[in-house]
C-alpha cells in the first residue's frame, strides 16, 4: 500500500510502498498482550527478598516461661508472629524471564505495526535529522506534525542532534530501527518511521525467523 512521505515541516515529499506482509496483518490483542508481558518480565530485576527465620538476627532464647504468664506460648522472638520476626512464604530473588518463540515475537511486531497503520497512527518521514540540538524548533516541528505522544524510529543509527533535541520532549521516544519493539510502539499514540526504518523493518520481518 502507498503511504505519503513527509518531511519534518509536515510537507509531502513523496510516497513509499509498505509491504502488506509487514504492515497489513490481522491484529490479535491476546498475542500482543503475551508479547508485552514477555518484554516487561525480562525487565524485572527480581531482587526482592524477605528474611526467613534463620536469617533474622536476634537471640535464640525463649522469650518467657512456657506456663504461668497468662500469655500464649512462644518459642522465639524471631518467629513470624513476632514484631520484627521472619516472613512466611515471602518473595525471594528469582528471574521472571519466560520463553516466547522467535516466530511469535516477530509476528507480534508485525501486528503492532499493522495496528498503527490501520488506525491511521503511522507517519513516515523522509529522514530524522536535525541541524542543531535545540529543543524549541523541534517542538514546533512536532506541533506541525500533530505529534504529542509518539515513538520515532530512525534508521540504523540515530542522528546525535535529533536525539538531543527530542530528549527533553515529554512522551516522545526515539529508537534506532534495530530497537523497535512492541511495548514501545503500543505505549505511544503515534508511530513515526523514517524511510530507512521502513526498509530495515521490512527486511528484518520478512527474513526467515528460524
């Protein structure tokens, strides 16, 4: 399908042909959910930890006599029911990473791209290059493009001036084409691809995934 190519000043400068195998596939919310869950699970540090009774510091002496005090029997101040004591079945360090087939991950990325295309939330730029690193002119350019919440995917490398100019803009993310992923695409309202990014993503997602 043909899509207009715009420059940073929101002027049409040509057209690009988007491959249906990448930008026009059926979107399944359940699969996108699996992919987002997979990505977020990989980001979790899993360093949470609670102390079992053997790890709690304190005396091993019996707190008070077994009988005659009128209180419930206690064997240790480090027991879970005591203030400052151990935690029962609390979280311990672990990895949240789980497997997701490579084919499924590639399909989820195609679905995310197709979702933006079908909802008219995809913009194609001729390039993402800035003359200087000033934020104000970049914010004005994005206002012309109607971008308030967007992920901008550049080519193999991100222009240094463009990255610095967009760094302080809220809800604007910039990634190289290799870093394009489902979570970052879905979390922003609009997806902006450069012509180079379109070529890179098409070659990446049409290649064999085995």
